[in-house]
C-alpha cells in the first residue's frame, strides 16, 4: 500500500500530477476505500473553496464612492 501526501492528492485533483503519480493514485483508489473517503472529503473541501465569493463590505464601497465624488468636484490644476 502506497501512502500519498495531501499534496499528492491535490495535484491529482487539479490534474497536475505526473502520469506515474496519476496511475498510482487511480490504482490505489480502486483498492483502498479509506483513500477513496479521503479523496471525497478533499474533493468536497476543494469544491467549497472554489465557490467562496469574497466581496467588500458595503461601508468600504460607500467610502470609495464618496471619495470619488469629492475628488471629482475638486478643480484640476494643470502645470
């Protein structure tokens, strides 16, 4: 039984593993139910991370808009 690191499994999930590593993981997945469970947990975690949406707080957006509004009303001086 080959032990795979979490990094190996992530490389496999993102299709960045070498052909040799890919083949070894696929063989092990067919034979080792604990590895299949680990892979399922890792896959669901990766899916959740891929869904994560980061947005600024409304307070920050309003401050930027107000700053832009104030800056737009200031006279422009050309040298």
